[in-house]
C-alpha cells in the first residue's frame, strides 16, 4: 500500500501529459474539461476535488457505462512542468464504489463517499452503504477511516437497504472553519434529498449534522452541493425549481442573514440535459461539472466533465 500510494501522491515526471492550464482557460461557453487527459468517451466521470493549489485533481471514474454496471474507482492527475499526468488509480484497500472526492483546505486530507464494507457492520442486513471517509495524504501508510460523529454516517439496511438512495452520505466538503457539508437522502429530512452541515467537535470528529433550512432545502430533491473554502458560496443541483431542462446548477451566497435564495446559473451554462454537482477550480471563477449533454462519440449514458467561467455578475457577487 505504501509504495503504491507514494507513487500516486508524489508524481514528478510527465507521462502522457497534456498542456492544458485550467487556471488560465477562461472560456465563456461550456467545453469539455481536460478531454485529452480524461478521455471521456465511453466513461462516466464525476465531480473532481482539487488540491488547494489546483495542481492535483481527484475524481471518481468508471471505464464503461451505464454507471450501475461499472466499477467506480478513485483516480488522480497531477500538473507537472510538462502538463497533466495520465489518470492513475489511488490505491484503496477495497475495490468499492467511490463518489465525489474533495481535498480539505489545508491539503492534508482527502474526503470521499465510499461503499466499502465495515467490520462493525458484518452481521447487519446492508446493501451498498455509502459512508463519508477520509484519507491522510501526508502519510504513505495511511488507510481510509470513516468520519466520526453522532448520526453522521447512517446505515443502509433493513427495509430501506434498496429504497432509492436512502441513508447514503455523499459529497463531503470541509470549510476553513471546520464545517462539514454533505448531502443525503434521509426519511426524516425535509424532502427527497437534502443538504446537511456538521460542525466540528474537536479531534477530527463532528457534531450531529444539521439539516439546512429553506431556501437551500425544500420538499423536493436538493443535492449536488459544493461549498467554497470560506463557506460563503454554495453550488447546488436542483431538478424541480425551473430552468433549462433536466437537473440544473444553481448558486447561493451566505450573508449575515443566512443563505440567499439559490439562483439558476442560466441556460448559457445549463442545458436541456442534466448537470450535476459543480465545483470551482481553486483561485479562479471557473466551474467544473458533470453533464450528460452530448458530444462527439458520447452516448446517452456518458457523463463527462465540462468547464466554463462564471458569469461576470456572479463573479462580482462573490467578491462582495
């Protein structure tokens, strides 16, 4: 494990690299994100997590479609002086499905949603239970460990074990203040899926998650959340608040009085297809998001990463 992990985390040579600089590629219309590196045809690539300097990118990717028939593994690319390295798999002790990784603001930990089996659940009636995990990126011997806190990771078991996405925790994001944001589908939530925040409890653990109130959550499906390191910008996916067709990307800002009403990013970014779970490249106003919109060689099951600059009015709003 140690040798393999160091090989992933300490890349210094360029193998099959491309010369794309995501920090300077400021397109105003969506285009495929690093297609020469990610090779999206016939694959599904989910929202990436960026290192604080934007020079390392973690992402979950399948080698086939549709998503439910394919292994979904954690990968990483690194920007060297020659360009981006080829994707390399991050070694994990179980070949279980991975979702939506993110890097903590200090660059020390990788957070992700993972369906790995857990010894303490051995005698329970569970089906593909996604919990929130972290991996210490500074220790080549480190193994993933589940995030700890009361009612943080619920178990997908019994009567709900195959009920939609119930009790799966997804897309962990940590802010500089130590607040953990994620989304989950819980039967006691406000709607179908909801966004939660868990405040720090010390020693790396978290307090009981709080269900975010309206206007962030609603009686519908509210998911795909990403929060900026300063905790002041949220990107969210909604499929039932109007827009351009399918699931659309929205943005909200945290003010002294709370979160603003999420605003649709508009049909110059959203499409008649589905857009999911956007993130911003560190130090830029550049969105990266998965979408099933068509491109040359894609099929209806392809989910590829796209990128575009935020509109000028939203850039100004973020700066306030």
